[in-house]
């Protein structure tokens, strides 16, 4: 099959905290009451993306990549499964205070998958914030007692946010997206979350939402949050704003006004998440219209491609 740039349709997750901005502003189609999350690039069994154009239109992305493993790029060969999940998240209310497991803990318990993630703040209310880490380092016993007494919020730290802010959250970091935040997330392909505190809310069944305190106690880094410094890697990426580079992915912000040519080499696919604006993509001899809310998968080895327009892009490649 000839390689081509694929536009992806997301899996949509509805939750008690989700809003409708992805539906109303980002062209996400769903019959659900809200679109808390749009899984814009996903190969998870419980929520995969679907190809919208070309020869594979209507085909689940995991099926396409199983048939064409080279499209992921050579950097993907070390993984048993497709390793990246990219989302839009619209928080109309606070998400639970939570933590994701490390790879070591998942191997130890034989459950779940590790999840390091990063967030780009697309838009937010004036007083919006994130929960990140603790005000000060605390012991495991203090952590347990705070959870049991319902006073965890006395210990956790928060940071006010604005559009354009970026945060890298390693597995084991206590965190929560708070109400009034719209963001793009790049993460390990995992849906394993340990809920620590959920404001005593009840789910659709009228019962308190499940907590995972024992697991959280084992994996949470009980300390202040610190943002990694990626500045040493920026010299190799002229014309782009490098946001994160780790042993899994490289994420860049690319605000284009005009025309930019880049390359999808044999090492990795290229994900283009359109956060704002519109334009076009010329790739593999075809032209594809781009608009706010689009998710584009360019296969590894597709070669040069050109993006034209006034357009705000979150670009992800596999390291």
C-alpha cells in the first residue's frame, strides 16, 4: 500500500467533568452528552482512532498499522504495542487528584501500563489551575493519613496556568487538571490511573467513584513538582519550539504563518495535532485540507511534506 497522510477520527470519552468545547469548536463528532476527551491518536483496544480518508477510510488505526508496521518507523520496533496516545482534554469541572504508575510498578504487580505524559495548555479560564505535586516533601505515613482523614488538599500544590504553558508529568507525579482548562496531551499509550481523591463525587450509578489509594501510596512521589529542563535539545530543531524530549517521544510546538517544509524520515511517524487555524498539507503527492481539531498521522519514511497556512500545530515524533 502506498504511504499517505491519514486524517484520524477520535474515540470520544464522556465523563462527569467533561465539557462540550471539542464538539462545538473542534469538530469532534459524537452522540455523547459531552466530549471530555478526544483520543486523537490512539491504538488502545478500549478507544482507538479511525482513519477518515484515502484507501483506509473507515479502518481502525491499529488495523492499518498491523498491516503496515513500517509506517510507525524504526523507533517503534522496540515496543510490543504502539506506544503513544494523544488527546484533547476539556475539563468543565475538576478531575480527580490522581497518579499514574511507573513501569517498574507495573512489572512488579503484573497490572496496568506506565504513563508519563505532558500537557500543552490551549485555552483556560482566567483563574484556572493545575494540581501538581506537594507543597513540601511528606512521608508515606503522612500521605496515608491525609487521604484517610480527607485532608489531602491541605498538602497538595497547585499552579495557575495560561494559554501556551507546558508541563511534563513523569509517572508517579501527583496531579489533576482543574476546571476551565482545555489542553492537548501526549502520553504513553496507557489508560491506567490511580484515583486518590475525587471531592466525594458520585458516578452515574449514584455511588462514590472508586479510589485506588493502596496503589497510589506505592507509586506517588511525595515531593514538590519540578519541570525537567529540555533546553539542551533545542539546538537541533530550528524553527520549532521544543517542548519535551524523553526516551519515548519528542514534542514540538510549531506556529506557522506561511509555508514550512519538513521530513518524515524512516525513524518515526509524525503526528500533527491542529490546535488552531487552518491550511493544507502536501504529502506523498496529495494535498489534504487542515482545520482546527484535525489529527494527522504521517507514516515514517513518507519523506518531505509541506504545511501551508496560518496554523498552530503540536507535533509529536517517536524517539
